C-alpha cells in the first residue's frame, strides 16, 4: 500500500480501520456504530500489528 496525495481509510471489519496519510504513516482507528458514531484512535502501524489491535479491541 503506497501513500498518495490524499488520506484514505481501509476497513478491516467490525469497526476497525487503517488510515494512510500522504506522508506514508498508517494509523489504526475504531469507529463505534452503537448510538452516536464515535471515532477512537488505537495507535500507529507498525508499532501495533493487526493481531495486537484485535487483542486490545477484546479487552
């Protein structure tokens, strides 16, 4: 996945997204669909792998 000129988000399922910004940084986000829609920052990739993000989502 190469950075472009615009931010974009890729859904992983169950409200989890990976955002890629033009500088190439990648950030994990969780977007809650229950009640009011809320967006929570989880961390930066590669500091947090998908497995670590999924583990933190369960706790």
